[in-house]
């Protein structure tokens, strides 16, 4: 039997602050989320890896929409 994967859902985030005074690790995390400039928005899959990345840079990003259902 193969287990079926449930639909993951999506999260929409926006980079609300610039990265000029961030540590290199925080910059790499923001780049890993696919955000390059201020006020840019991305829609990403709602996975634990993405949620962990958002948690690390929560002071820089804004979660606009969480459709996890």
C-alpha cells in the first residue's frame, strides 16, 4: 500500500525590512525563501522546513496568508 500525501497548502510572505544590517546567516535564510528585495512577495508551500525558515527571520518578513487547509 502506498500512502497518499495530503495537500500541503501554501503560505504567502513579504519581506518587510531590508537586509542591510542582518547577519550572513539571516541573509542566506531570506534568499532561501526566494526574497531578494524589500516588499517582494512569495507564495511557498506550507512545510515544516519553510515554517522554520520563517521563524528564524520573523522580524524581517510578514506572513500575509496562511492557507494550510
